[in-house]
C-alpha cells in the first residue's frame, strides 16, 4: 500500500543555518511535551509478540538507550561531505501511532514534517511512485523544513517500466488518452503515445524541481523491477532517464533488485551518466562482501544504502529480517559490519552518503536510525 506522504521530502546538500537551528530547537521543545494515552496495541497478524511488542516497549527501549539526540545532525567528513541517516517515510503508521515518535500535538501534515525534520536530516518519499508530484507540494516541503534537510524521491512507476493505476494520473493526461487506453485500470509506459509519456516525465521533474532549486533534493530513485536486466535497451533507459531529469537539476540513483545484475558493465553505465547505485539490504547486501564492490563505491558520485524489509516474505523470513535492524535489542554483527564498511568506503572516497531505514512493526525505525548514527559517530 502506498504511504500518504503528508508533506514530501528530498535530500539536501547545503550547510546548516539559522532556519535549521530554529527548526531543530522547535522540534526539541515539541519532543518535551508528553504524548497522550495510546490505543491498545494489536500484534501484527504475521508477527509474534516478541517481535511486535507494541509502542510502549519501543518507547521504553529508546528512552533507556538515551539516544534521542543521535542522528539529529548530519555526520561530517574531513572533506566536508555529509552522511545522513533517516527513515523510509515520515507518515508510516508505525511512526504515527501514539507514543512512538511524534508528540501528541503533531497531528497535521505540516506539524509532522516539521517535527521529523527537527530530529532527522533526510527522509525517503515513496508517494511519488504512485502519483505524480506537484510543484506546490514540493514548495510546502521546502517551507516546512530546515535548509539542510534533504528528500530522496522515488520516481513514478511509469518512469521505471512499471504499471500505474490510470485513475491516479493527472486529469489532463487521462483526458488525452486514446479511447483504447482510457478504460484500462492500469497502464505501462509502453502503452502511452510518445508525447504523453514525455509529458509524464516533464510533470514529474517539474513537480520536484523546487526541492532541487532549494538544494534540498538528494536524488531521484529509479527503482527498476526484477525483470530489468542490463541489456543494451535497458542501459539506454538509464541514459534517457538521466537526460530527462538532469535539466531540472535532479540527481539520479538506480536500484536493481537482482544482485546478479551488479556487474562492472552496469557500474560503468552509472559512472558515465554520473548516477549512483542504490544498495538494497535485502537483495544487494551479499554483494557488498565481494571485493569487486569496492569499484562501485570508488566510481559513484554519492552513496545510498536502503535497509529494507522483504516484501511478501513468509513469516519466518520476515521475523529473521527484523533482527538486524533493531540495533538496540539484537544487533547482528554481520549486518552492522556491512553497513559500517559501506559508509567507511564512502567516507574514504569523500562521497556524500544517505542511509535509509525501513519502517516496520513496533515502530523501531526511529530508534534504529539513532542507534546507527551513534555507532557511525563512534
């Protein structure tokens, strides 16, 4: 299900300023206010009580660790680059549940975004995968966040060869569809006439351009499906995406789901197009242990690491996947070492880096972000 990003966000590269300090000071004040009574917790259907104990336990663990200030500010490299750690959404139900992350009086879109930006310096927006963004929404995101706050934006489904619901397209696009397409519930990019597909690219880029103009866009994530192989046709798709977004000042990061596709040729395509590779924990982490992956980091303009939950996995797989993220409860040395090694390589080559943690059961993402930031600082 798509997240309702109440106020979108994208990663920024500017330094801290008066607006950033004021926003974080306001967030600290909001944090001091106590949350109201929480609704009785219901354990998720596919988890047990040990793995989904509820918001009270999540809050208690965070308070016991005394990590509330961790991850508030980006980590600085010796060359002036920044490492930002944040979550994959700021509106996920696991975060908005009473007592987990937001204070009681942060109940509107504006208040939640402002509070989140006072605690973390980066966020991922996936609402743009389901619906094309609007300039006005991006402008509001800029107004409601510090100037050094950044948003990573997922590309719309049509832009990465995946289907979209016809009813979610802008009215002007729907009305311009040929009669043979207008009644279809879902559409692919290959279905659209060339001029309409070009308009989809333009609308997407224009919708997030205010973030880039304000220096608050980290990158657009081109999240390609499992059937996207490194053929000459798909290499052209990456080049075309870069060419369509670059005039708007949008940086590009490519995410492939199959580790077998992480080849030198694929890395060269990214390097030639000044695009980054998105390291996806669930599918790509094994490749990070290979010596050849050093080449990837050395030739990327920036580094993106997404610590994700597997989608559609069986119960036992989901349960095991929870453990590495909860660094306050059951730290996984292998996972920890891989994450730290990737960030270390990024720092060694003076690369800007973003680490994004999946939202999941029991609201552990905020505390995992803080624990990870504290670990990286040490």
